[in-house]
C-alpha cells in the first residue's frame, strides 16, 4: 500500500527532524583547571572514564 504525502507534510517532517538535530547537538566541553589535582588522582579519574566508555 503506497502512502501519498503532500509537499507541506514532507516539509513539516523535515523541519521537525532538523529541530531535533539542533536541540541534541553536543555542546563544546569546558576546559577545567586541573593544576590543583595531584597527578595520581588525575590518572585514576582518566582510567575510570576510559572504563565507562568501554562498558
């Protein structure tokens, strides 16, 4: 069964998709000053973040 859509219905659907894309774009990460955190602690945090991404 073939569905027929008007041009306005198609354009509205495309606009909705574009709105979703704009609303879900990843925001730029903020730079964090890590100068007061000991290097060993930073290493633990980085390892934990890597493990989260892998699982």
